[in-house]
C-alpha cells in the first residue's frame, strides 16, 4: 500500500516565513498552489507545506525522520540555521528541533538501525 504524507504548518506571513523554510529544507518550494501556500517535496509522496493562516499560526509540531541526523544538522547549519534543542531518547533515538518565527516546531529525527 502506498502511503502519502502532506504535512502542513500554519504561518502568520508566507512572505516572511518562506525564506526561513527554504534555508531549513535546502531549496525553493517544489510548487506554489496559490498566493498563501508553498509546498516542498521531501521524498516520493512526502510533502511539507506552509500555509498563511495568521489566526492559527505557531502551533505545528512536525518531525522529519532522516538516515543521518548529524549530516542533516550540519547541512542546515551551513545554511545559517542552528537547532534550538537537541534531544536523545531511551534506545538511542535523537532529534534536532528548530523553531520558525511563529514558534512552529520542525524537527529532524534519527532512529538507530534495528530499533524499529
């Protein structure tokens, strides 16, 4: 069965938020469906989008799982964004947490091989 993911993050100002997300994700949006939305393809059938919605901005909690967290954090740091927090969980899973200007949490996580 094919599983698609379309995860959304509400922001207060799309024009202000978009450059930060471009640096975090590493490029321009894959497509712009309209004037208040920007969509990035993270992997096949997996998307992260931002949507201008001033009244509900700042409450998102998204974690993108990656194969190499250290490499991901280093790549993002090279684009000028450092994680606000780093977490290690029982069993060795780790997460680097970033916050956009609205307070939305976007994390990148890694689970050690063989633990799932």
